[in-house]
C-alpha cells in the first residue's frame, strides 16, 4: 500500500479515476509509480508538485529508479534553478524524458542531469528545446530598478556558466546566440549534449 502522509495513495487514485479530473488522476498515478510529471509552467506550485516529491523519492531508502517527464514552456527562474539543484544532487537512478517542449527554464532542467552519473536524459524524435535570455519586467524607483538590474546581471552570468558547463555549447556559441531565440531539434540536442538518446 502506497501512502502519502496518512492518505492511501491507491485509494486516492481510484477516487480520481472516477472523477472528471484526468490531470490530477494522471499526476498521482504516475507519482505512485515514482514518475514526476512536469507539464506546466514552473511556478511556486512546482515546490509541491516537483521538488518535494523528488526529494522524498531520493531519500526514501528504496533506491528504486525515478522518472521525470518534462514538458514546459519555462517559468519562474528561481524555482526552476532549485529543481536543477535537486536533480544535480540525486543519488537515485533517474531518467529525464523530454516529451514535447523544453523551453527556457525547461531546457535548463533538461541540462541539469549533465554532470550527475545517476541521471540520464532522453527526448522523442519531435521534441524541441529553446535556450534564450528569458524575460524580465522591472518596475519601481530608479534605485530599485538599478539594484535589480545589477542583481539580474549576476544571475545571468551564473546561468551562462551553467549552460556552458552542462552541455557542449561553447562560450562563443552562447555569446553569439544569447540575444536570440535558440531552438533545438532532437538531433541538435544530441549534438550539443542536452540529451544522450532519442527515443
């Protein structure tokens, strides 16, 4: 019997199968099989739907493999990089599979398994990824805007270093493409080592 706290997970899945909520049904059904589905923009909710389940699975002592199914257009940078940090430190054999799109922060999550020998990364034949500079909207006093701009430059430098160290993208390539929308086909992802295998 699988439990989530004091909840009988199998019973919850059965209840959801009888409801009209296929998203929640699939999420908990997959969670019960040690599969985490990221099929939305990265947001504060990703702490509960991705980070906490991933940490629990990695530290439950079972050693059973984990699977992450990834399909996202991006989202919150801070939360996304937290997911990257968690994946970087996984001790359990983990497979990341890119379904359709790994855009923006999604591409960084895909790359996050690059230096972890416990993580393998795959995509489908028509999967695509996007690496770009992201979007930022600044408001407030002139001092607040300046302070945030200075902080953002430091953060962008860290992201640049992450991408270069977690792929076969060179510094020159990154600097040349940084201001553009850099789309990758499955074959491009293999070439630049965002993934290791096309399914």
